[in-house]
C-alpha cells in the first residue's frame, strides 16, 4: 500500500501550496522556516516581541536553535520592510 504525500503547504491564503507545479522538489528546512516566519509576521504574531514561546516552538519543531529562528525572523522583517518601501 502506498500513500500520497501532499506537498508542504501553509494555510491561510498567503501561500496555499508551495511546491505545486514548481517541479523543484522538497523545500529546505531554512526555506520552510522563512515561510513560517513570513506568515507569522504578516499575521502580526512574530517579530513584535509579544509571543515569548513562539520562536522556541518553531526551533523545536524544525530542529534548530532558537537563535537561528530569531535570526531568520529578523532577516524576514528586514526583507519585508525593504520590499514595502
């Protein structure tokens, strides 16, 4: 018996299906963290210093350090700020 594995998706309308039609294969862990960070920043949940356990949870989920998640969140905030100018 085989099971179909659906491509990595994020719900909420921002980026419904990341890999569909791309043909590029799996996303790296860093790319997935970046996508999660962008979604959470746009929703106003990350990057404002209000949610203490959020970066720790993301770090645990993705198997990286909290510092790495924090670095990625800061990079994404800077990227979104420069894109919106």
